[in-house]
C-alpha cells in the first residue's frame, strides 16, 4: 500500500463533510436500492474500470439488452410498410414507442411529431434542408440563421446550407444573448414575413453549462432577439446533451425543433435519433427528395408526386430502423425501473459533479498554485445552471498547462476513461482557452487537426480534459478520478497509489500468475542463410550456428570510417565510437522481442519484424494497451526451417510457416494506424492456441507478401520523386533506435527512495525492453539522438524521421505484463511534458540485389541535422555484411 502522506492541499475531500457543508439537500442514489448493487448486477463489466465519458456515450444496463433480445426471440417483426399481420405488429409497436418518447418529454401527439433519424446530427441536417429560408435579394434582407458560439459542430454546419441559399448566418456569443435579454423586446414590423432560425444548446457539451430554457419563449415572442432584424423567429433547441441526465418539459418550453440521440440516454441502440417537430410549424417544412414510404402517389414517367400528409411519413425516407426503435421501449423501461425517472438522475448526477468540482477546486501545490484550471460559466450551485460535466486542464506548480493527451494516457494507466480535445465544439474551446481565429488557422498550418493528440503548441493548450457522469456513476468513480489527480500531481513517485489491472500472466495449476522473460536469449543466423563473405568466424564449429560479432577489419576500412565520421560532422564533444549494442525484432506486433546478434534487412526493415499481429473476433488489432499479456507471447524465427515457433508459459509450442501458401491463403483487409493492409489468416490451429491463452477468441494474421504499404512520412529531398519507404505492420517507421545513455538518465530518475529508504529498482535491460526498439546504440550523451538527421551503420544509410511519441505501453513490464505508472510520469516530467523517447529511422536507399545484414558491434555514424543539408556523402560500397 502506498504511503498516505500528503502535502497541505492534497487531501481528498470527504463526501460526508461536503454534504454537511452544502446549503441545499443533495441527493445521491435512487432510494432503497443500493447503487453498488445496481452496478454489480447491471454493469458488472465495469468492474475495475472508471468510465467518465457519459457525455460522449452512456452505458446500457444488462437487463435492457436481455429484455430486448428476449423480445426479438419471442416475436416476429417485419417491414412496417407491408400489410401482413406481422408487419402490422411492427407498425403498432413503433407507434407505441413514438407515444412513449412524447410522454417522456411531457408532450402529446397533438403538440409534437417524432421523426426518426440516424442521430441528432441527421436531425439537425434535416432542419437545415427543410427550413423555408428566404434568400437575400434587392427587395429583401433574407432569412437569418443565428447560433450560439457554444454549439456543437453539427449545429455550426447548418450555416453552409444557409449560405447555399444566399441567406445569412451569424454566430452569437453567450454574452451577446445575456445582453439581448437585458435590452428586452426589439421593435419589429408586423407585416414582415421573413422567417429566421435561432439555435442554442440546452446544455453545453463542452462545459456542461445549462442555458435558460426560457430563451425559447422569449425569442419566439420577440421579447428577446439574437440580432435586430424584422421577421419571425423559430427556435431549434439542441437537446442532445441536456436530455441525457435531465427531464425536458416540452409542454412548458415549446421549442419548434428538438433533435436528440438515444444512445446518449440509454447507451443502446446507437445510430438512432429523432427530430421532435412542433406540429404548428410542420406545414412550413419543405422537402425535395422523396423516398420509399413518403409518397401518397407519384408517376415514374411524369413529374407528378403527392407527399403523405403526416410529417413523420413525409420525412422518414425508406424503411426506418424498426428493430432499433423497438429497443427504445426496453430502454425506457430499464431507466424507469432502475432510477425512478429523469428527475432522480438529474439530482444524483449533479451531486457527483458538484462534489468533484469542489474537490478539484480545493487541490493546490505546496506553493499554493492550483492543480487544475476549470472552464465554467456557472458556480455549480444548481442543476438548473450546470450539468454533470467538468471541463479542465491540469497545471504544473508553475501554472503551465500539462497537455491533455498526456493526462489521457496517464488516466488510462489507472483504468480511468475520460474525454480530451475540443469535443466538437470549437467555439466554446476558443472562448475558454483564449484561442483566436488566427491561432486556429495557425495551428492547422502546424499540422493540428480536430481529434488529434497535438495538445500544446508554443506552450498553449489546443484543448482540454472533460469528465462527465451518468445515472450509474458512483461516488467511488468520482473519488478514483480525484485520487488519480492527487497521485500524479501531489505525491512523490514512492507515494503513488496502486492502480491498473492485476499482474498479467498465465494462471498456473495453483491459480497464480507466472512471470516470464519477454526478451529471449540472443539468436544468430544459421550458416546456410549467411552466404559467402558474411563474416562467419573462421574457427567456429560448423554446427554451432555461431557468428563472430567483431570480424577482422582492414586498416583501410577503419580509416575510411574515421574519415566518414569526421566529414559528416560528428556532434561536438563526442568521445569514442558509437556501436550497435543490441538488435531486436518483434515478429508479432505487441508480443515479446526476439533478440539477435545479426539479422537480414528487407524492404520493410529487419526481416519479419512486425509481420504478424493478433486480432480479436472482430478482426481488430490487439495491442498491450488492451491486452498486456501479449508481452508474454514469445516468437522465435528459424530461417533455416522457414518457421516461426511461438511459446508461452503453460502452453505447448506451436509452429507457423514464415510464408503463406499462395494457393490456400485467403486475403482479408485489416487496419494498422488508419492504414488499410492486406493480410491473411494463419489458420485455426494457431487461433485456438491464442484463444486458449487469452481466454477469448483471437486470430493470428500476417501481412500479405504481395501487398505494399507506403509510409506517410517522406524521405530525403535527394531521392527521386515518388520514392516512398514501405512498411510492415509497424506504427510509423521501419526502425526505432534508442540510446543507452538516454535509458541511463531515465533509470537514475526512476530509482528513487521512499520514506523508509527502500529503492524501486529498474534494471537497464528491463527499461530497454519497455521501449521496444530495434536498434540499441551506446550514445555518449542522453537524448543526443534527437539531434541527428541521418546515421550510417556500415554501408546502410538511414534518415532520422524524428522522435517517437510514447504512449502508456512503456509502463508495462515486458517480463510480467504488470503496469507501473512512474515510468511514463517521470519521463513526462523530465522531457518537459512531451513523452518522447527514441527516434524513427527509414532506409534512404536500399539495394537488395545481394543480402544485407545488421549486426551487433557495427559502428553507428551520426550526422547532425544541421549538417544533413551540407553533406551529401555517398554511402559506403554495398557489402553483404554490414558489420564493422
């Protein structure tokens, strides 16, 4: 157990003290039934996991899915457009769900209609395309579309439709709306027939701010106007975020259009939403396209079409997703049964948000600096003004922002799942982070796009961190998150709280996980695969398969290499030669390393490096992030027998051929880092072996030898146009190189003593294995490799593409599969919050007309970035052996 010693300002706020100090009565839970009992019976899959992205998607209870599947198994549902009795059942059930939706929002079919869509975005798009916009003309100023700057991307996108019809779009800030409310009614021309649309979110998906529902009536009545123009205003209320945890009464707040997404309320089904349309405005909507089920009559050979009278039938093109709609009935049932209704959810989730906000706000460093900066427009005083969402950035003790990507990676080590970025709400992001329009454009030019992990530019944040609660969230979830912040910001490494899944391993007969070495003993090539002139020791035994690491070298060669190092501009202050100390390949992506002393080089890098990968039952690549026990799978390559042998503790070894049988191999498509790759399945035998080891269905697939995957990063300017490096199943580049001096510096930072003087040791080889590099070199200074532009290893030349941005996988001990967060955090602190370690390499040119090899002991000759443009030295004469 970690030490509980904390600095002032680092204590976790007790929930009972928080409730006692609250002026208002705070509700937690749902009456007599224990919330923890509900979590255990309905959300058992959450055991050991803290899920805090309910604003992104909430989770469905087990009973909801069970009830729905039982319904499908006991009843037959057909296409509701047919007239048979089965289809009549489907139609009636769908209509019943429509009534249930309207009742949920406290309205009736006489007031509103429900149009099913593919989600809230599709509902917004429907309004954009169907609203009766009036174009600008010499006689008319045209319609106005006004939207709050604190709006989702899907709302802002309406302006493109508006521009296409030559109408006007105007972004209105929250401050502008508050000013408009204070100014009161705007004089209007009663004879003006212009129609305008104002859209705002009931709840900001960025900060959780809840905007007044009273704006609906005030804008529609003319008492408040987003912009001063004559005409009639309609209100589009984006309720997608609001209704996930709060009741919406449409009998009191009669918005004209209300888009919603059901997965945000129930967790299931996804891809289904609805547009609730006020029946008084439904006749105004226009529609050009007509699909199946929407026509009362039409002619195929003549421009004749009569739409159906009902607004739902007019706008639901084709067959609706009737089974998903039927699933909603079971979602409503489960929500009511488990919680007692939306008002209870509103109170419960707000209590968690208010407690977390209060606790976060109270955290300070010893120097008094706050640990987080919270982005808010309310004081979290009431669920009327604030939803269960907290948006923030973590700060260091100097007040500098720690990038959201790094916070996300650290959180995942504690099995905490949150959301980072700008949350598809650029307007709110700009407003709270102080990012100007010019900076957004500058960030794009610098390579930052929505959804990436570029979290800091020039030291300024490009986004933030968001946590959000759902109806099944617990106090334990909130406190686990708060402890994570305290552990990573306010405790020394020796005081860190234990987190992460239990130690991975294969259960033994006694049920205990067994440790296994992840890096095998060094392997060398059989003589049959070396060829002549390869540097085989003349006195080695023919059957030993041994290879001399330092074969005889001529004086001329030594002088040539020394001259090359001098001419290439060796880095200032270098002492002694750099050599390759270790070589590793990883035949199966994310599995254990295979260490060699000499190995062939192929088009993709080291021969067979990351040529295979393990995928789940859906064909999705598994990595140690999801399955740490991958590091316990040990592959061995036998080039002589043309097989790969796979071993693991408690399993019989299994063999896989190195090449596919072209006649039997069935090509399938997979993805690696967003790249499409052609692969083939290695068969049921090895699939059963892997499935038994991991306890779930898995397959082994290999990149097809006939498929070429080109690297995204371009090579040097001196190469012919169109020249692209080819990749195996690696993430970014053909090779990864690390420097032992860099490892040594990290080791010294990690080996700290706790208050009892006990040291946590990180052996060098264990640290090296965490970074999963191909080439290890004995550098002279820590992180000097980041200043290199090119390197030569014997006759091979490599371009240095840049640093490797590390993820949480470096926290996994490659011998046991156990996580240790300190490695990532310490590296982050020492590298000024950017977790870079090692550099990517690509071949600059490669002639495989004769065998090429990389060997331990080969000299590494770096060229600094500054000298790359000044020196265009030819590579050494190609030779079959790259050993120095």
